[in-house]
């Protein structure tokens, strides 16, 4: 058996610190901004069902595998994969999996920061009473105006990137723990209040039906965002697993899986913590937040005759309506956007941590310099996203295959969430059950070999997860 390592970056003070930090990483814009708008674009119920299934049968096993690998390796994902590859008698080329994550996290943060910037701006808009008694037309116009100003978007993107870098420079196990401890419950309570308002709109049941009544045609046949099926020359609907891929990609995105973020948090995890229990808790909290957000938003969409397939602006064009018209809305609205920024903040830190940890380990850099370099580089790439919503909204940089008609932002989002993360997750699954030995995985997971729980994890990871991801990818590249 291999001697257990310790991390040079420090360790969480307890298992709870890890749960909080990992939940902080998981719960973010993915739950509150992305989940509702992609659910709207992809027709609701069936999409949500597949997303939930993906969380249960792919997300949880891969989360366990990723935390386990992180704790065994105790270094940045690149070095962890390098060492564990050799330790398992395979090759050091597994380090490329670490690299996939470093690049993926970097690219995600570049646009994540821009969207978090929108939430920052909306704190001030809401606090200033902009939305008091507003109607749908006004809220839409306000958002349109905002998004059309590259300078404003750039300003908030800069502020958010600075916020992220300050925390990363200090090291992840400082204030993060405290912030998340207070943030998560508050966000939860606020979402419940917003669901309360959604009930009062009179369209709550319609919102629920949209979220939970599956219509598989919407999922399995090509359609425009939010409606209209696309037909082939014979006038028939065109089968695709692309929306299944989007649901699966989102399961990875929302749980922060497939790119080493959870792996690096796992590397700071003390040895007495149960990985299975913590993974369940994190996945459950994350899913609850997303579903509450959906329940708060869709009734408002229908009560105001808005289009659920509006795209990335969806929450910014619906929630202000709720805040503008509910009692205490100015207060709750301001608080909501503050909490959303916090949630995004605790996620953004984990996006860049693998890259920073690698610079510290391999290039002998100080955390501060590593953070500054990464921050500036990431900020620069973020400019592409800023411009995607205005000056370059008709620019389609890679105009073929799945990237057809996509802006820079769309391309970055698709490439990272729907390709890189599932690919990373697949590699993590393969590594943990085909390359690592059963004795080292059971030892690190703190599960006895041949117990039901261990065998369940092993079976899911070895067959279900791997095959599911492969089938969806095979469809994407036209093999099936
Ligand atoms: N899970 C985060 C969210 O849902 O907003 C986003 C994210 C963070 C994705 C960290 C990937 C990651 F490694």
C-alpha cells in the first residue's frame, strides 16, 4: 500500500470545511443563471429529468472518484495525475487529464466572470429601486440597454476578476469557509421566499408542469431554442442526443466535475472524512438550489407571457419583475443579487485554483504572482465574452459542426461544459476503475472492498457512467 501523502497547500480544518467549500464551488451561476435558461431553451420537463438522472448516476460516482483521486494525490491535478498514473503502473501521460482541467477551468472562468459581473451590476440597479413596479417591457429594455454597453460589462468583469484573484492569492482555506457557512443557508431561504412569490403569480402550476412534465419530443428532436422543431427535407423531425449531452454537460458543470476543481479540494481533505456521504450531501444541496431557482423563475415567465427560451438573459429579465412587484422586493432583490455574487465568487475560486496550484508547485511561484498572472490572462479572454453580447453578437468564430451560429461566448460555453467536462469526467471514471487497483480505491474511499456500497460505486463508474458518456459522444460525432 502506498504511503498517504500530505498537501503543501494546507488542509481543511475539518470534513465540514471541505463540504462547505465544495458546496461553494458547486452552487453558483450554474444553478441560478444557467440551469433555468438552458431548461427553457430545451423544452423543460424531459430535459430536467435527464439532468437529474445524470446527477444521480454519473455525477455522484464521478464526484466520489474525483475527490478520491485528489486525496490520494494531494497535489495540483496535473501533478496528481502524473504521480498516480505512475503509481498505478500506467503512464505519466495521465497528466494530460490534469491539463484538460486547467485549461477548462481557465476558459470557464473567463466567461463566468463576465456573467457574475451582470449580477454585480444588478445589485445596484435593484437597490436603486430601478425595478419598483416595473413591467416586463421595461425590465427587458433595461437588460437590453445594459448588455449593449461593452464598457459597462467590461467594468464589472474587471471588478469580479479582481475579487476572485484577491481570495485565490490568499489561499483557499481562509475566509471561504466562513463565507459559505452563512451564504448557503441565506441563499436557500431567499429562494424559498421567491418561490413564495411565484406561487402568488397564479401561474405556479404551469411553471411546475414546465419543469417536471416530461415531453420527450422536445429532448430528442432538433429544435430552435425554446420552440419550433427543425425538419429534414422529407418534413420529418431530426433525432439528436445533443440535448441529452447538454443536460449531461450541465450535470458536470453544476457539480464542478471533470476539470480538477473538486479534485483539488479533495486534495486538502483530511483522512477521516467519508467521501461517499460528503458527495451525496453536495449533490443534494446543489440540486435543491437549481430546482428552487427553476420554481421561482418559470411561474414569473408564464405570468408575464415571456419566452422561456430567451437564453442567457432569462433570470435578468424575469427576477427583477418578481422583485419589482413583491412586498419588500427592493430589499430581497438586492440581497438576492449579493448572494448570487457570493455564490459565483466561491465557484470562481475553484475554477482557477488548479492552474494557480500548478504554477506554485512547478514554477516555484508565489501564490500572489501566480494569481495575478492567471487573473490577467483570464480577464483578457473574458473580453471575447463581453463583446459576444453586443459588438460581436453576429460574429461566429467557428462556424461549423456543433459550433455553427455560435458567438464566442456560446463556443466557450459549449466547448467547456459539453465537451471538455464530460471528457474529463470520462477520463476520471476510466482512471479510477480501470487503472487504479481496487485495493487503493477502496482504501482511499474508506470503503471495504466487496461491500455493497463499494461495489455499487465500482459498477456505476465502470459501466454506467462510462457507457452513458460514450454513447452521447458517439452521437455527437455522428457514429450513432
Ligand atoms: N459549479 C459551478 C456552478 O454551478 O456555477 C461552476 C463551476 C465551478 C464549474 C467549478 C466547474 C468548476 F470546476
